[in-house]
């Protein structure tokens, strides 16, 4: 067998150029194209360039829209990308990301004003730990890199997470393996943090004792390590409307409570008069359990854990209509036209890749109303075009929702009717 040589990185070169625009990820776009973080349109900069990636060496001019970032590691941390952009200019840029995606797909629809749904901050975060000798590096992933950026605070997180960053660092120091990266997913729930540790070295007695002591002292609700429950002081709950749910460890939640509320408002508006609803990519029931106050709901999700949480919650709360739950990979096996017969409303909230196969089935169906929600404007627009081709029309202005402040991530929600 011939030895395979590793591809060497392209040689670095230095250029001086003026940024033309701000890309979808918050990087400045230069001729070439070259993409470089930390630069704003109209600013001249000296860059070190490898391939299409540029690194800011020196800023030679400053835009009127430049501000001082509130976070000391904003220039390297992957959690945010445009803290250096003035807030109104930032809002305009983010709304325009949605408008451009819709335009590229040929979607001619009104786009509402951007909803600021950052609220009190993100209620779920995933931190990382890595041992370097006797030291443990703890923080978030570097922007466009593999390293971990050390954190002492995070201004985009809710206070309950920010107040626990240092003790989470201690947890990482106790749990991180000698080799490899540790992940700590944290959700701020009621009555305390839900902590899910993945990639630990060994669940030793010392680690168990540290977790038990820390959870009791800090009021954490639950701690899992690599799928094993270590301590549960109280079931960690999130409320979907007025329904309390205990989600699985590390389970998906909308990033902010305000973001979930804004999206749920669109969903509930679409459900007026509906008696039978299908909620696709339902998760633990953020929309399904709200909808069950009005209609019979079929909730479909690819993982069993979230659906079990949804089902348990639905069974324990009086006054809800029946909620059926079905585990199914909708990318491989979308609901058929026949399965959709008799449905008044379908809610679709897929991952970033969208729901192309399912939208094609919906376009062939007679379902009168579809509520489409997406965290990716490009796949939202692609899927919307499929529905429109199938005879649907957008009912109200498309709503852009910003729950990932200072990033290029924007949610879109719209109601389609026949």
C-alpha cells in the first residue's frame, strides 16, 4: 500500500483590502473571495490569508458601525460573531440574511420586522473541557478552529448559567479524560441546572462525591455522566405553555424562552379551528403540548427520549386533548399523503437541513394549513417554494426571530394555507 501524504495547508500570504460585505456567518467578505472575522463592510484591513480564510492582522480604518464588544473574548470565541457591530446595523444585517435567502428561492412574500427574542439570554449551552498536563482548559469552541476559548463569563447566557461557570470549570477539571474533549451540556430549568456530561474519563467515586456535593450546594436539579444518572435532587422541568415537562438529559430546547414564545404564538395562531394536528420534529412537545389544549395531536420525532417526556407530560396534565407519539425518521420516511388525510394543520420544525421530502408529500396532500418553522433561512426558503408550487399561499408576513444574539442564526416562521 502506498503511503498517503497529508495535504499541507496552503501557504499564507498577506493582503491589504477593503471589506465589501458581511457574510451569513458574520465574516467580512473581500475580493477573491476571502472571508475574515472581525472586520466590517467598508473597513480596510491587513490580512493573513490561507486559501479563502483570512485572519485580521491590522485594522487600517474603522466603520461608523463599529462598537466595542461586551465580551473580552468576542474576537476568538465561536459563540458570537458580530459583537463589534452596532445594534441597529446588526438587526438590519440579520433581517437581510432572511430576505436574501427568500429572494434567491424566488419567494415573493412580505417579511416582518425582526423580533428580538434574546430575552434574558440563552437557557442552554454546551461547554467543553480539555486537559493540558495538569491544567484543564474550559470554555466554548474557537471560531473557525478546534481549540477551546477560556471563559470566565458569557454575556449571552441566562444568569443561572453565568453564575455557575466557575463551578462548571471545576466539574470539567474533575471529569475530563487524559486525552480527548469533554462536553458539558447545561440547561437552566426549574428548579435548577440540568447538567449532562459527555466524554468523561471515568466515573470515579471522587467524581461522584464532587458532583453530589456541588449539586446540593448550588441547587442543581440533575446531573448525568455519559448516560448514567449520578444525582437528581428534583426533576428538572421546563414549561411548554402551562404544561410542565421533564426533558431528557441534553434534550433540545429552543435557545431562549422568549424565542420559544414568539414561535409558539405563530403556531397557535395557525391552529384556530383545527381539530386534528400533526406536529413533525416535535421534540419534547414545545408546540404539541400547547396545541393539545385545542386539538388531538400526533407528535412525530426521530428520537424516543423526547417523545417519552412529551407523552408522560401529556398524560399527567388534565384538560388536554389526546396526544399520540410516534418515533420515526422523517428524512427517510416522511408521512405519506394517505397518512395526512383528515389533518387540519401540520406543524413542521425540522433541523437545519430542512424537510424537503416531507414538504413534497405535503405539497401533494389536501392539508389546509401548514405552519413552517426553521432555524435555517436557506432550507426554509427551499421548502417554502415546494409548498407554494403545490398550491399553498403564505397567509401572513414571514416572521424572523432572533434568539441567537450577535450571530448569523435567525429563525423563520410562516403559515401556509390552501
